[in-house]
C-alpha cells in the first residue's frame, strides 16, 4: 500500500551554492523518517526535492518503483504540510481542504465524504466556513493537516509543521501525528530541528549537516551510538559532555587522560569491550563523550561494572524539576552531570561524581568519527 | 524588487511547455518594443535633417547623422519670442528643482519624525489632514495661489515656484518618511531619550543616519515630480522664468514658421534627460518611491 | 500648604516637551492655509459672481448652473469618463499580464522591468510630444504603413474630433502601464512562497494558481492600483496640453484643461472655481474612503 522513497546520489545547487551534496537514502514503505539538523543545513531543500517543488541537479529520486525526477508534484501522490501552514487566505476552510480534490476532478460526493471524515477526525468540522484569518494557530495547523490528509496519498511530507505552535499545543499535536501515522500506515518524511520531536516520532532519524546525511538509524541508535561528534553533540539535551584527552594506560588497562587545568590529569578507565576494539596507540588525541545522565552522585545508583569515581567542585546548580544539573569544570571544558534533586550539593562545594563508563563514547579528535564503534563508519 | 525564490517546481515537459515558453518570450519582447519604439523614434528623428524626415518614415534610421537639431534645441530654438533655445529654461528648472527638493525633503523628514516618533495627542489627525493635500486636484488651489504669489511679490518668479512645490510636496515627503519611521523600532529612540538626548539631538544623531534609504527615495521622487511638473509652471510663471517643461511645450506647439520635428524631438529628449538619468542610475530607488506613492510602504 | 518645588515651572523642560508640537505646528499651519484655506477660498468663489476679478458677495448656485449649462463642460466630463475608463482598464490589463509573465522565472527580468517602467520617469509633456509626432497624420504611423504597402491606410485620430480622445489613451497607457506592472509584480512577489508550493502540491497548474489563489490574494493591490490610475486620470492636464491641446476645437477637453482655460484664458473665475470644486468633490469621493481604510489597516 504505502510507497517507499529512494534517493540515490542526490545533488542540488542553487546557482553556485551547493546545498545538497550527495545524499543516498532508502525509506521503507510505511516508515516515519525524521530529517533533523541545524537550521540552513538543507532539510527543506531535500524535502522539496522529494515533493517536486525543486528540480534535482543530479541523482535520482524514486517513489515506489517510479523514478520521479521529472514528475510534477501533482502526479507524485504526495501531500505536504508547511511550517507557515500555507493556507489559501481568501478561501474558506472547506475550500482549502477540497481544493486539491477539485483540481483532480474528484466527484463531488467523494469530496464531501472525505471532507466530512477528516474534518471530524481533526475536530475542525465546526470551522469549515471560516477563513484562515479567523482561526487560531492551532486550528490553522489542523486545517493544514486536513488539507494534506484528505486526499489520502501514499506519502506525507512535513516541513517543521509544529514549530509555530506554543509548547503545550506542540506536544499535543505531536501525539496526534503519531496516532495518525499508526492509523493510516503511510510513509512520512518529517523535517524538524527539534530533537525531541525527532526522537519521539521517528521510526528512523536522518541527521543532516551541511548538505550531508551524517547518520540514518533508529532513534535509540542515534542516541546511544552516534557515528561522530556532530551527531553526538546535536542529539540530547543538555548535550553530551565532550572531554578532550589522550589515550593512556592505567596500569595495563587502557584509559583516557583528561588534562585538568594545571591539576594532574584524570584517568578515565575504558571498559574492556571498548578498549578491545581500539586500534589507536597511546597518546592518540581523542574526545571522551559522556552524556549528563552517565555522570551521577557517587553511590546513588546500584553498583555496576566499569564505574569510576572522581571529585570536583560544583560550579552551578540548575534544578529542572525531575533532575538537577550540576555544572563543573573538568580540564578545559565545563561538564554537566544529571543527579537526583535530593543528591544536589550547594554550589562551590566539593562533590563526588560517579561515571558509568559503559556508556562512554570515544571519538577521534581529528576526524570527529566514533572510535571502536560496534557498527563502525557511516 | 525581491526575486521569486520558488522557481524550481518540476513542470511537465513537452512541446506545449516549450511552446508556451516561446510565447512568453515573444509577448515580453513585443512589449519591450512597444515601450522602446517611441524612444528610438525620438532619438532617430532628432538626428535627421528636415528633408530626410519629410522623405523617410518614423522607423527609417538617419542616413546622414546630424546634431544640428540638438544644437538648435539647446541654443537657438524659439520659445515664444525669445530664440535662445532650451538652455535658459533648463537652468530655471534646476534653480527651481534643487531648492524645492531639498526643502520639501528636509521638512518632510522632520515632520514625519515628529509625527511618528513623538506622538502627541492629535498627531494622527494632523497627519491624515496633511496627507490629503497629496491627493487634491491642484486646479482647486490654482486661483488662490496665483493671488497669494501676487501679494507676496513672487508672481512669475522661480522663488514663487519653489514655494509652491515645497508646500505641495510636503504631504508626499511626510508620507514617505512616516512610512519609513513606522518601521523603525522605538527602542533605540527611547534609550537615547533616557540618556537625556532631546528632539533634535536624536534626529541628527540617530534618526537621520539611519534614514538614508528614505531620503534617497524621497529625493528621487520629489525631483522627478518637480522636474516633470507642468501645471504649476504654466500657471505661475511667465516667459523668462518658465521651467523647461513649459518651454518644451512652447517650442513644440508654436504655430509660427516651419514645423521642425527634429528640433522638437531633440528638445523633448533634453527636457526628459535629467529624470531619465536618475531613473537609469537609481532605478531601484525610483521603483520604491512609486510603490511608496501607493500610500503603504 | 507648601507646593512641591519639583513641579515648579522650568522653562527648559517645558520647551523640551513641546518641541514636537512646535515643529509640526508651522508645517501644519502651512497645510491648513495652502490646502484647506485655498480650497475654502475656491469653493467660496464658486458661489459668487466673480468674473475677471474675484468678488466676494454670495450669489448662490449661479456659477454651477452656468457650468452645467456649458456644452464644453459636458464634453470634458464625457471625455474624462471615456479616457479614465479606457486608461485604467487597459493599463490594468497590461500591468497584470506583464507582471504575471515576468513572474515566470524570466532571464533578464531586471532589464525588461527597466524598459517597461522608464516612461514613468518622463514628463507627460515629453510623452505628449513624442506621441504627437508618432501619431502625426501626415508623417507618422500613417506614412509608415503606406510605405509598407498599405496605400489607403488612414490614421488621423489626432485631428479627428471623435477619435482624438483615444490618442490620449494610447499615450497615457504607454506611460503608465509599466507602473501598474510594477505594483502588481511587487504584489505577486509578496505572496508567500509556501502558498504557491501548496498549490503546486494540490495539483493546480499555473492558470488555476493565478486565477484561483494568487489574484484573489492581490485584491488590495487591484484596489490601490485602480485608485492611483484614477487619480492620474482625473488630474491629467499636461498630456492633453502637449498632445492635442484640448483640440481639435475642444474635443479633447477634460475638467483639468477646462478649469485652466476658464481661469487663465477666459477669465471666468466663478465658473473655473465651480469646475475645480466639482473635480475636488470627485476625488474626495474616491480617495477619502480609500485613505481611511488604508490608514486604519496600518493601525493608525
Ligand atoms: N531557492 C533558493 N535559492 C538559493 N538558495 C537557497 C534556496 N533555497 C534554499 N537556499 C539555501 O540553501 C540552504 C538550505 O536551506 P534550507 O533547505 O531551507 O535549510 P533548512 O530547511 O535545513 O533550514 C540555505 O543556506 C538557503 O539559504
Ligand atoms: Mg527549513
């Protein structure tokens, strides 16, 4: 039923500036793929290429089995929801929703039936005779969704559909979009710069940077096993702590030596399984990546393997409710630890941190690529 | 003008698309001709001798190019009884346009600034009432203006015309500056006010430097309007103090002697040259003024 | 009871607070005098017996009765309707057409726009002069067509009392249609790109996109363009003087030239004032509602 989407060797240039720099991506039928990346990295451009709103410079795009490079948007069996909603300001909600069916000469009664079904589903059936200007932001968003859903295409494209909503509505709509996808089972490509949206919605996430896809994988894998420093730093909030250091030995075991500012270096012992996959010699410059939740108050978690305790002075204490963030200096950087509110000390006091080194990530300082990764490479 | 960013939509290919595209360029090209032909005719006629004009057609190019008509239009054509060409009238126009443009722009800037950034009770009403002056048919003020100029001793003089253009340009210049200042955030001005800067200090130190675009648009607009004016010129000046538009009309519409079409065309080009130059050099600003003239910025 | 000294009268501060008013007042006074005062004067004169010289004793509607029993005034009014109707309609049609065509990703758009718009920089006197030459019955288009083989081609509208008014339309459209194009193009470009993308996804072709979506969005631009062109048409004086001189006879007279002729050539101030007042009333009827809605829209 749903169609997959295949991009191979896709390039896009606007004049002299290359915006999409060679992308290969295979999206399975019925999948919910989220494109995520910093603003200006080419997400919308990529989505527009899939939609046929921009013309490819080179490469191929397939929807289902058909190469659609030269197929106009109306014949690609897609629908799209835009960040600005892009409702037709002079048309009523009803006309907005049925316009796409009118241009395709869908019979009147089928139009009415579809309008009826989806306006009820989206709870906009009371607004059909209003103009977009008379709707709230949330209502407009629903109308834009209705316009996309009503034609029941094989593929849905979303370009930051929720970023103009306030936080509460955004979470609500996020859940609704997920429900709709589960119910309709169509392929979705969803652009966002919000990593929480990406994590919660996606069956797979494609992390983009500067016209490239850095990693395309399931959300937990993106989070647990980022392929490089960019992905590691982009996903997660607060972001992963990146401690620059050198490969070293602690006795015979391998470790990472993180220079203290003048103080003697701290030796973070590497877990055996990670150490076994390392080819790099001692002294190799690396970045040790520790997520805030991998650093906690010493002795507060059940004991496990590869734990490491060190002491630091707490700089800033930031309660967020469920957790409290402790900011402290380590080497040349500031690190953040996530502790339970009850374990939080006063700022300025010395504190014992415990690190779960099984969750540590190691990156090559020069190339930024993950070291000793299970999957390896891109 | 902003270029369209959405231009890459994949369109169906085929001969209809190609044909339509061809038609598109054909129509655009034809209209280019429509707008350009009068200019070409004007230039080519001005470079012909009278004999050649009588023998050829509008579109035939000059066989032996001569600038006699230009020289005559500049130096010797008869305007009424006086026969020293458009030259003195060009100077009249310059002597009238430059002060009138500067005055009306300066006053409009202060006025727009006071009305938008120091909003006092009634400011909106004052603006609306003044704005109306930009839209009245000037026929309605011709008679009293002529009498007033007479009473002031300015009848038939260039300074009189400067006064007229300044007074009736004020509505437009105020409108331009108001539209510009509305878009300027009040924050900077408030900060300056808290620092103790007054009305004129803020105007000279902060507002003017950031108003360069508005000033350019206004100056270009006012210059075009004032240079091209005919009604005030013909109503309020006589003979020697005529602006060049009036002189041109007199050259073209004299009923005495042989019609010298080449001189007419050369004179028309001369009279249109200053505003054409402004347009060619600062076309984008000119367009901005045109759409600002549509009330909204 | 002691009065707080801080609320005492300080001339510097008092002046400082009133500077904006002090700056605006003389300019506003100029406007009151030169616009509203003069309008009142003209309106008053239209109710007097003024002839060569203004007289100030009230004479009721006599001048209006004279005006409306002058055949020449009817010609002027009819010409104004014919001219502005055609001028506005044709300029708008050309303006929309060219704006839409230019919106189609045209190479050299900037140059083409410059060409379409340059007549707007010219004085109507220059425009009139050129077109007078092009439309010259003996040597202009007529000669051109005859040389091209159409021996019996006749084009003498300029001296044909029934047709001369159309030559004004031809020249006026030449000068102003580029302006309409520029206003529409700016309007087209202000339409949100994403709306056009949505239309493409919804399957609307170019025709449907423009007629169904874009042009309805541009309704305010239509309105303001019509108003601006109407305003140009009602004030048209220079073009008539330069191209036809109001002739042949007074066949191409318009209210603006009518007023000028009665004021400065025939010295019938009362009739001139009455005609000027009629012109003002027409413009007020068009402009004031427009200005009112525009100013309210921009929130002031
Ligand atoms: N039509 C266009 N012409 C020129 N440059 C463009 C165009 N569209 C996008 N770009 C450029 O391409 C880059 C990527 O844009 P976009 O895909 O919108 O980024 P994102 O959606 O990830 O924020 C930006 O630098 C943008 O300026
Ligand atoms: Mg984007």
